[in-house]
């Protein structure tokens, strides 16, 4: 039934349930007879009806071969049988059987032609097989005849041929053995020629050949000999590999690597190479240091050779320290350069191999080769850090082996230069920040710098105590960049020069892009101390006599108030005889006309005012910054010390010329709160106030006092009490203006210092500039006030004013004598200023401060004189106004200072006499600038004129209320 179902399916007929896996055939399918088939064919057939009958057959009939249809139908019978129903069911089964039979018959008839055709093919095949059997029988019979006729005759010939071939092979083997016996001579020659790849190739071929003939007894001895030779080659190869650590040669290294590749020991070679580099570093530094130690010792004592490297470094003398350090770095550079070139060789070799093995060859490349290249690459990359670490440790031991605290500054800078260059090498070598080197050099630098700074502060104190405050003649275009100590600021780091002797970057911009390893790849050494690099340019900052030309010197003492009196040389721009340049600030006719009466600059060009001590401080700042530029880790310590230099100079100038107990009583606010805070801070943190006393060691710890410096004392050569010199005005100007100039130089350096300062410490720098450097110009007030207070006799003016009668009854047209006396004092003051300016240039801000102080003191003296008046009438007040207006009119001809200081102070006091009671009370409350005595006198003098006694008591009580909080 299953076959029938499949046939039906191929014909496009489907079973009712397609999901069933197996269809069981009818076990005893009765084939219809011819008559039945004919009847079936003759019956009219409706295909759709026939298909419906087939589809109505139960699925179980298609299940499997073991299906019992009879049993199945019997089991389906109901318990009570109905004949009519049974007959109907039987007819249904017959119709189903008839439909199936007809379908089978149709299929059989349809396939009959194919069956007949296949049967014909089977018959033809049978005929062909019978023919093949006949052919085989004939062939066997003919082979038997050939075997008997030819084989036995040919056996003898074949045996002889075989024997001949064996003997020929034996002869060839004997000749090969003879050649093998002679290869040891050729191997020795190749080793002497350092042809390691060729020697290994030959040795391996010989070993391969020997293994082929190992059945000969003479070969065993030769095989062991070849093995010994191969081991000998490996030993020589290892020695050749070690030579590349100091002097890398491309051809030599190529041979060595090729030899190791032939041996299949590429990874072993890389391990050995790193061991050799480590050993080379140790041996190199030991031999360099040992050579210098033995040279300095002066004898061939072998005890040094047995010392450890760290102990050996402690025997280096200060004189040989720098040459030894330089040679040490040179030798280490050679080792690192060899390693760098080794890495370069492998990178290029890998690229070549990658290019040559592209395409199909790459697919055939062995995994072992890939692994070897990967191993070598990783090993070399890891080796960079390891090699540099070894170098750092060796140099660290050398650096810390000697106490450098007593080195000269230039020598210490050279050490810093060399170490800085070495750290640059390390950064390019493996990207390291050289923490080990930085820490070691930082320790030495901090130690050195503390001692150095302490000595410089003491030196500065000595300079200040011996300073006569004379002008140091420098050219008008003087700038700190012209000093050697600041050359580094205008130069950039060039690989070919040490940091302190660098060349300008503008000359070779392309060279900046080259690393040290690129620049010195073939020859040279970055640690070469070339003589021409040490040559320094001569400084051209000093003027021979303080004047920039002879013509200007001749015209110094000429009066400059009128053009007719001006020397011809000054009426035209002059040209510097040496340079041919026209100075920017030449004293031309227009310049002179534009000058103010209070400007005392014309008699000298505007060269900076500074002293030898100022110049030394500036140089010292340059040295400190140079050290800081090289060694950034101690930048904060250096900047702190730089600030102490400025602090000490400022404190010295204040102590010498500005300290006076009359400041507070003057009421002029000469010292600002910021300046006072700065001076107190300097005194507490830097000045050793106990050093002067006998019990200096009693108070304060030794460590604290070690960081401080005794307060300086003014030189006895400086006289500040002579009225003829305006109480040392020249020295005061030089001292104060040199401090201002120093502050200006610090201002110009702020941006550079800010870049060097660690971010966390930048507030210190900002505070130093805002609280200290910016206060330098504020010292002008207290210093020049002392001159102004003594230059004019204010006491005499008070006495003259006391003799004037102010209770007059008529308006006067003539001013009082004391005004003329005061103006005469100012004229003499002006003349003495001119006299001083012939020796020292007095800048306009200085002359303005001097005139301001003098005028303020004069005006306050006038108010004090007016406050001493016992009786005064309205006409007397008018006379006061006349006197003051006369004084102002004459004074304005002497000075161009505008507005006149404290002019309102006097005018307001004079006009207050006319105030009513209420206005007077408001005046007292609003004008606290007047003293209690001056206000009280104002009230007392007004009594009787327009203020009664009751009002007087009330006003005096108001004055007393104002004064009470001050008590």
C-alpha cells in the first residue's frame, strides 16, 4: 500500500492526512482480473468522485505493513448488529476497493512501456558480460606463455644492474664522507672572517649529511666533532652579540641575527642581548669612575677595583666630578644609542619581511616566525624601561656620592645641565619622566641651594653695609636681558647644546624637530662640552663715565630754562659715536621746551638708576632663575628665595632711609597699611633681630635663626645729616629708585616665573607681587618726606607768623614778610635740587613727591600758624587769604605740580572763620583732618564776633566728643 501511495503522490494525488509518516500497504491486495479491469475501464469515471472515495478511506489503512484490516473492521462492529447497516458499510468498502484497484491498474498500465525498455537493457548487459569473460580467459592464457618465455632469462640481467647501482651509490657516499672530513678547516676560516651565518649553515648541512650516513662507523666520531664545533660557534656568536651593546654596526648585527635565526634561537638571542646590555651599563660606569678615582689617587692601588660602584663614587674629588660625570653620560649614551639602533634594525627588518612575505607566501609563513617576531618586539619594548632604570640608578649613585653643597655656582649649573640633558635623553628613549634622577638631583639641589642662598644673603648684607649708594653708570638702553645670567630666557632648548649654552631657535627651526637620537645617530655625542659653546659674549651695559656722549656731557651744567642758553649740541639730535645710532631720548630743542620746571632729567639721559648692589641682586635673580629653569621640581624653593632677595633689599632701603618716628604724628599717611604689613612680615620672617644683642642664642631655635639674616647697617661713608646735600638726597634717590627699578624688573619676570611655578603654589607668587613688589614705589613717600621735613625751616615760619598782628581794622594790600621768607626757602630748595640733579638724575615722580611733601608741610605749617593766633578780625582773615594767595602765585612759578597739594586744607580753614554757629558745628563734625587745637582755636577766635559764649561751650563740647574716642 505504501508503494501505491507513493505512486499516487507522484501523480499529483494526496492522502487525506499528509502529516502521517508511514503508510501501510494492504497485506493481501487482490489484483483485479482482466475482466474486472476491463469493466472498470468501461465504467464511466468521474475523477473527482473517484478522488473523494479514495480520500474517504481511513488513515489507518495506510499506517504500516503489520496492519490487520480484518481485525480492525471486526473491532469496529457494534454490539448489536444491523444487517442493513452492515450491507451499506460493505458496499462502501467495495466502492473504496474498486476505486483503489482502478487507480492501481491505471498506474500499472502507465508504467508498462518503461518496464519493457528496462528489461531490454538488462538483456543487453548480460550479453556484454559473457563477451568480457571470453576476453579475460584468452588474456590469461597469453600471459602464462610470456612468463615462461621471458622472465627467467631477464633475472640475471636485472641482478647485475642492481649490483652496479649499489656500488655507484657507495662511491658517492665515500666521496661525501671524504668532504665531511675536510669541513672543519673551512669552518675555522669562516669563524675568523666572522661569517657566522655561513659557518652555521655549513655546520648544519654537515650534520644533516652525517645523520644520513650514520650507519657508517667512521661517521659517529665526525658527528660529535661537528656538535662541538657548533657549540663553539654559539659561544663566539654570544661574544659577537655583546659587542653590539657599545658600538652598534648594522652589517655585524645583521650577521649575528641571521646566525641565531639559522640556529632557531631568536628568542634566546634576545634574552642574551638584554643581559649583555645590563652588563655593559655596569661595566661601563665602573670603568669610567674607576679611571678617575685612580687618576686622582695618584697610585695604582688595586683596592679601588674591589670596591662596590656605590662606594667608588664617594672617592671622586670635586675637581674631577664634572669631567667624570660628562664621560659617564657619554658612555651611557653610547649604550642607549646602541639599544635604540637595535630597535630600529628590528623595526626595519620586520617591515621588509612583511613586504616580502605578502600574498601567497604570507599564508605559508610559519607560526613560529610570527611568534618570534612578536616576542622580540615585546622584549625590546619592555627592555627600554629596564635599561633606562639601570642608567638612572647608576647616575643616581654617582650624584649622591658627593656633597655638592660647596660647589661653585657655575660648576653646579653645569651638573644640572648635564643631568637635564640626560633626562631629556631618557624621555626620548622610553618616554620616562626620570623620577629617580629628578629625586636625586632635587636632594642635591635643595641642599646646595640652601647653603648657596644663605651665603648670598650674607653677601648681600655685606654689600648693603658697604654700599655708598653711588650711581652705577649704565647705558640708557640697559636691559636685564643683556646680562649673561638672563641669556637663557631668550634662547630655546637645542639638542646640541647644554641648557645654559643654548643657541637661538630662529637660526635652525628645522633642527628643533630632530630628537637627540636622530641628530646623533651616526656620530657625535649630546654630552660633548665644546669649547666654542663655553665662550661668552662680552656684556656692554656700562657707560664709561655715566654719559652716553661727549656732547651731552659738555651740556650737563647748562641752564635749560631758555633756548638761548641751551648748548648747540643739545638743540639737535646727537649720534652715538660708537654705534652711530640716534638715541630714542635725545635732548632736542622741542624736548627741552616741553620739559617741566620740576623735571630734573635733562642733564642726564634717562639711564636706569641703580647701584652695584642692585646689579648684583639682578644677576643673582638671573642665576636663581637659571637654576629653576633647569630644575623645575625645586621651582617653589627658588622663587621663595628670590622673593627673600627682594624683601631684604626693600627692608634695607627702608631701614637706611625711611625709618622715622615722626610718621605717625605727621598725619599724612606716609606708610600705607599694605606697606606696613609687608615690612612687618619681612621683619618677622627674614630679619634676625636678636643677632645684634649679646644674648643672641638665648631666644629662638637655631634652625629658625639659621633661616634669618641680621638687619643691615648703613655705611658710615653715607652722611644723611648734611643740609648742603639735602640730607643725603642723592643717596636716597639712588637707593629708592634702584629699588623701584628692581621692582620693575621683577614685574617683567612675573610671566616667566608664573610658568615655572607649580599650580598649587601660584597664590604665593601672586601675593608676593601684589603685597611686596608693588609696594616698592610706596617707599618714596616716607623716604623723601624726611628730606622735605628738614629742607625748609618750618619752625622759623611759625615764629614769624606769631609776630604778625591779625586783629587789624583795615584791609591790607601788602602781604606779610613770612610769605617771602617761605618762598625764599622754596627757591633755595629748588636750587639745591638742581645741584643734586647734576650728580644724580632726579626722575619726575621723585621731584613731584619732594615738592608735594614740602608744599603739604608748608600748608600745614600755615594752618598751624593761623591756629596759634589769639585774636583775629575779619580784616585779619582777609590778610591771611592775601598771604596765602601770594604764596600760591609765587609757588606756581617754581613748580608745575598741579593741583597744589593741601590748597583746600588752608583755604577751608581760613574761610571757616566766617561760619555761623550751626555751620561751625557741622564743620567740626565733617573736618576731622584738623587737630583738636586747630578747631578749638577757630571757635575761640570767633568768640565775640559772631559766636557767643554759650555757642562757644557747645562747639568746644562737640570738639571734645570727637577727641574722646581717640583717647
